[in-house]
């Protein structure tokens, strides 16, 4: 069994030449994950006993700092790569205030962290008692992801980091950043690559 996170994904993406990096990441995350599995062994599976969590995707930007050859949004981004307007942001904030209960709000893009109001959006979402999640290409400095964790706190549902091998300059640096994030995030938050 491989722990959740980057271990289960790097092997088939990186190929044989990256096997050592994958094994190193796997050993590190296994240490973090084994403690979690030990604590969870006697716990009830909440997914089996609770109603589904209502969720909403909010495309906050189409801008991206990558130019992947296989991107399905590439032609759209090159013509329309822009951030959601301030008016749209305020309209969505107003909508979030009306939602009953706690929702899971997924910020998507392009690259969501590029939106100049990204951290404000996260803060507003969590202050309204919703949970925040996002998918990122994980290319920005680690401090951006640490700030995200600090703002979202226990309201962070998950972060998915997309590994784009044709864009990543160093797989080792990507893996190290992923390991650091795995250790930093709240225990209940999910993280995968």
C-alpha cells in the first residue's frame, strides 16, 4: 500500500529514470502516512455515515504560467487568458453568503494562484464557514502554498498538485516541495499529485 499523496502517482508518470526520486518520496511520505493510518484504524469511516458535501467549482482565472503542448484549454487561454473581474468576485462572494450550511468551494483555472485576489478569496470562503480546495501546477515558490495553508487552516479540504513533466525544471525540487507541503498541511486535508 502506498500512502496518499505523491507516491502513488510519480512512478508511472516519471518512468524508470525517476524511480529513485519516487522511492525517496515514498519513504518520506510513508513515515508521515503510517502515523495517520495508525490513528485512523479505530475510527469510523465518516464518508459512509454522512451525507455528501455540497460543492461548487469557481473558475477564477484562465491565465496560466505554463504552456503545455497537451493543454485542452491552451487555445482558449491564449485568446482569453484573464482573471475573473472584481465585479464577478463580489457577485460570487454574495452568492457564497446565501448558501445553506458548509460547502466545498474549489478554485480552478488556469493557475488559480495567479489571480491577484486568490488569498482574499480563500479567506472569504473560510470566514463564511465553507471549505476551500484547489488544483495548481505547483510551480510557484513554496511560500505561496504556506500562505494558502495559513489562511485556509482547518477549512482546507484538499490541494491537488499537477505534475507537468514537460514544464518542471527539476523533478527533485517538485518532490521536495510536495513533501514539505504534505508535512505542513492540516492533517484532515487531502493532498495529491
